[in-house]
């Protein structure tokens, strides 16, 4: 499966508006966390991957009722999450 096909598949796992919003909130929290980590303590950067997941996974559990893509392919799922964030900001997907 090509990456563009995977991203299309990834978007099918995020049809619910509230699930996408929780992903966006998680991405914003991650960006803020990284900025604070750079100012306070670089060791905190090790925990960065764990910032977004409570937001994203709760969206899947409560709204989508499906399994997060990160369970099967965490690297491509993380890249797709950032692409979805970009597309959300640019208005390419429903907000």
C-alpha cells in the first residue's frame, strides 16, 4: 500500500468530527509541550509521544468506536496524524 493510499485509509478512521477535533487538540497540546520542554528541561522531550495519544485514543473510543491506526502502524499513523492536522488547518477536511 502506498503512503497516499494509507493516508486515505487513515482518514476513513476519522469520519467523526469530534474525533478529528480531539486529534487537533492533541496536536496543539503536543506543540505547546515541545516548546515548554525546550525551555524547561530537554529530558521532558522523551515523553512527547505520550501527549497526543490520550486525546486521539479517546476520540476513537468515544466517538469513532474503532481501533486507532497507531496500534498497527505507529509510524505511518503519526505522519498521517500530522497531515490530517495540516489538512484541518488548511480547511481541506471538515472542522
